[in-house]
């Protein structure tokens, strides 16, 4: 009976050896699987980071496009009619000339003068409604190259260099942009 015991011990030792070998094999597989899982996890994280970066860039591009479209819409609202406005400026100039001519005719043409004044006032109201403002320099004002255009320069006694000595035509601003500069004559340094 002792022999069967030895066979049992032998079988137990073989089973232990097989179990150890299987455990070693499993441990080896787990190490390989872990390495594969780590590599897969790193690849998934890299893909996630790339997609996040692309998403953030797309979001920024969309926001920039929205802002650009909003700015272009505002500019179109404010300055879209600038060509029509420029075309209307000679109408104003002609109204000023007609008013000067009506005033030169005297009091007998008071109704004509009043009609021209009312028409000019209405034209200026329409201009104001659309953001067109009159630049009306006076003789003696300082020349400002941002809103005035010097048509000529002449030495005039009693003035300083850069003073406006004559207004040839009034200017206009469309919101914050110069539509047409006021055309003026400017004093140069008076001759001694």
C-alpha cells in the first residue's frame, strides 16, 4: 500500500509541476496582455487627444467665422449705402447753390427760398437718419487734414498759417468714415 502512496505523491508532484508551469504560462500571458492593453490604452488616449484638439480648432474656427460674419453684416448695414450717399452729395451741393441764387434774387422770391430751405432740411434729415453727418467748417477754423481738403493756399494778412480762409464745399462723414472731405482754402504764412 505504500507503493500506491508513492504513485499518489508522484502524481501530486506532477500535478503541482503542471500547475506551476500553467501558472507561469498564465503569468507570461498576463504580462503580454498587459503590454498590449497599455499600448492600446496609449493609442486610444492619443486618438482622444487628437480628436479633442481637432474639435477645439473647429470650434474656434466656427466662432471666428461667426464673428467675421457679424462684423461684415454690421459693416454692410453701416456702409453698404456709401455709393448711393456719395451720389447724393452733388444734389446737396446744387441745393446750396440754388439757395444762394434765390437769396440773391431778393425778397420777392421768399417762397422759392423757403421751398429750397425745406427741401435741404429734409435732405439733411434723411442723411442724418442714415448716419451721414455734415462737416461744415467756418472761416477762421484750423485746417484738419483728416476732414478737410486744401484746394488752395494763399497768404492772407491777419491770419495764421493753417487757418481756413474760404469754404468751397462742405464735407460729409458716414458714421465714422469720411465720405467726402470739406474743400477749403487755407492761409499760408502771411507775407511780410
